C-alpha cells in the first residue's frame, strides 16, 4: 500500500494552510511525506468565490465571542496561537494588496485567486492530488488506511479538513462527519448558517414590492445569555429579507423561533412622531415617517397599517405606538431557510469535546485531527470563518 506520513483530506482553506504550515515548521529538518486529497478539480474553490471574488480573508476583531459552538471557549487557544495579524503579515509578505471594508473585514484589492496562490506556494513540498475522492478512513494497527477510487493510502496521521455541508454544488459532502463517527467522535447536528431565511406570505406581501431596498437595521434573536444582536445592512427581496444582518442572525435562529427587526435603530419612532404631531402635525403619517426611513418603506408600512394618506395630527397615541412597534420592534417568524444550497457555512460539526483544543487531535484517537469548518466552531459573517480555518490548521500543524 502507498505510504505517507500525513494525509490531509480536503484542499480547502484549512487543508492547504495546514500542509503549508507543517512544511514551514519542518523546514531544514528532513522531510515528511504529506499528501493532500480532494475530489474537486481545483483547490480552494470556496476561497475563489468568497467575498464576492475578493476573499474576506480575516477579521481584525477576531475573538472567541465571534464564534458559535457548544463550547464557546474551545476556539480560544487556536485563535490565540495564530491571530488575524499573523495572516495579514503573511499576505503582506506575499505582496498582496488589501483593504478594510468595514467592521475589521479585510479583503484583497485584487482577486481571491491571490490567496489560493499564496496557499499553494506555501505547500509546494506536499503532494496535491485533485480528482481524488476520499471514500473512507479505517484504523490500522499503526496509523490509518484511506480508501480512494485510485487505491488506498496508508498514513501515520490523518487530518480531516473536508469542510461542512454548505453548497454541495461546490463539492461539499458530509464525509468528515462520517469519518469522525467511524472513530467514535460525537457530532453536533449540522445545520445551515449564514443563509437567507424564508418568510410567510403575509411578510412577503410587504417585502416583495420593496425588493432592492436596503436599510441599516438591528436584527435580534433570543434573550439573556443566548441573545444575539447585529446592526448591519438589511435587504428587502422577492423572497423576503436578506443582507448581512439577516445572514448573521440565521446562524442563531431555529425553526419556530421569531426574530426582532429594528428598521430605524438610531431613532425612537414613538417619541419622534409625538414631537412632530405636537408641532402641528399637518403632514401625512408616511411623510413624517420618511424622516427616519426610505419613503417607499414608510409608505408600505403606513399602507399595511391602513394609514395610507392619513394625517399625523389625526392619530392618537395608540396608533403612533403601533407604528413605532412596527418600525422599532418588528417581530417576524421565518418559516425556514434556503438550506445547504446557499448557506455560506455549516453550524455544528465534530463535537469539540472530542478534540484537544491545542492540537485539534481527537482525544481518543492519536493521529486523527479535525480542522476548519468540519469542527463545531462557526464564525460570524465577516472573515471569521477563514480565520478559524487558518488558526485551527496552524494548531494542528504545530502538533504534526
Ligand atoms: P472547505 O469547504 O473550504 O474545503 C473542504 C474541501 O474538502 C473542499 O475542497 C471539498 O472539495 C473537499 N471534500 C469534501 N468532501 C470530500 C471527499 N469526500 N473527498 C475529497 N475531498 C472532499 N468565509 C470567510 O471567512 N470570508 C468570506 O469571504 C467567505 N465567503 C464565503 C462565500 C461563500 C459563497 C461560501 C459558500 C462560503 C464563504 N465563506 C467565507 C466560508 C468559508 O468559505 C469556509 O468557512 C471555509 O472555506 C472553510 O474551510 P475548510 O477548509 O474547512 O472547508
């Protein structure tokens, strides 16, 4: 059987970075045979399409609280061991120009392809085998047997970097979970994250005519310690609501739950309308509301509340409060999400309790490592998921 020291399953962000980092660490100290397997025709396909083709490769605000996991502290060690600044330094050394778009999100000035090229350059001493599906991994008396359609490989170490289930069209499979289960590791049920939510007819009736309109909104979910709140862009679409604020909250939302939307987070609409009414209030309610909202949205809300053409002066406090509730405290119950087809990430995955947080090695299976999105660590939107891929790959590479 063909032998290797380390076989990395998956030539995505985590797998490529892990291969390069092992080689960098071993520099000048003799070789390890490292083989990276991927069933795709090209490496790093998700990197290529990420960030609208410019790859949001990290976030300067990276901290453990930017990640969802059943064990929120798990990621801390790896994130501390390889910070956003470390990746930026690497990007700088490669001469790749970048810019900060917003909220610490760093993008290439040019193309995401530059990040793929950087990763491929770093891992030149490893063997990259594309078009090579991983079928299964089995334990041997020493090491592992990796089955592929082109024959098996034997390795002392296996790194599972096969990502999550999002976007099957781009090569995503659940093989990483199957391998983890095969070795007795627990799985936190995977679900789609950073995904557009879908809405009931009554919400669609409001959203559809506003398709294309965007506002800065605050979208919230849950209460107490499980509360999540994001202030970001919200986009009305033919299918309901989308935009970064909705994608962020989708990772926290579970079927049956409601979300809260504040369409004018900097304004106290109840107080504002009362003040305008006190000044005479001859204007239409929609005109008054358009001080804080785009006119089309103000009109749509007034139409929904049967206040089209109504004058502000004629409205009692109860009506002003219902308008304010609709703007500042809009409660919606999404009916579902678009699912794996469009989800940017997978929430859940290999249970972190099965892994050592310093090395990403399975506690009960020496030589088996899990890194990147296959692990139950999922970042917010904004470059955090790539930073987790780099950091977890770096942690594993230090131990290999
Ligand atoms: P990744 O999915 O990158 O790689 C897994 C690899 O395993 C793939 O190459 C796949 O082909 C391979 N594989 C799967 N099954 C296999 C099998 N049976 N045999 C062989 N190979 C197999 N994040 C971010 O931080 N900034 C951003 O800008 C974006 N943008 C973005 C846009 C879009 C459209 C998507 C879908 C996702 C993003 N993301 C993102 C998320 C980011 O792409 C994601 O978190 C990382 O790519 C995860 O890296 P991994 O290496 O863990 O998995």
